[in-house]
């Protein structure tokens, strides 16, 4: 098994809803620009990681995502002392954070979402800078290609 860990600095964000447009005879759905930029950022930080596979992985993949947020400055000292015990349960949604990371890695770290057999995401407060920590487990196993 090969493990790749990398960090995406900045406030963790989740994937937004696709947008629709209707211009006369033309209608469709598009992904917001902020999401495309965030996905390219995820891909860039993965490509900068050391000891990663040179080609997109074709075998089974497991992903763990930890989104770390800065606590509000208005917190009293007793809350700062218990920062690891207090759950972060506001927006963005955990599943949207995972979706953004998986879409950013698809086709670059692994061939597609069908390769991911296990995914875990958690949200927490941190005393340090906000960031998203990603761990990818590339496992040896049977592939569809043989």
C-alpha cells in the first residue's frame, strides 16, 4: 500500500450547487468558477506531494479528509482551552468538502470516483492556520484491466 498525504492551506470549502442558465433556445448547467478554481488547487497540491504515483491509480483507493477551521475570535478562554473537544458543525457540509476534494483528484490521482471504495471526512477546530488535510491510500489489488 502506498500512502500520500498533503495539505491544502486556507479555509476549507465545500462544493457548491451547479448553476443553470437559459438563454433563448440554449439552456444548460455549469459549475461555478470558484469550484473549478478550488478543484485545480486540490490537484496542484496533490501534484506537489512527494512520493505519489506517477500515473493515475487504477486500483482501489481510500481517502480521508480532515477540514480544520479557525475558531471565532469571540470565544472565551475556557473554550480555547477545550478546542479539541468542541465539534465543528456549521457550514460547509462535510459531504460537500469531500466531493470537492474527490472531484479535484479524479483523473489525476486515480482514474475516477469508481476507484474509491472508502471515504471519510471530518471537521474540527484548530488553534493554528485553517487547512484541509488529505490522506490517500493507494492499495494493491485486482483491477479491471487485469
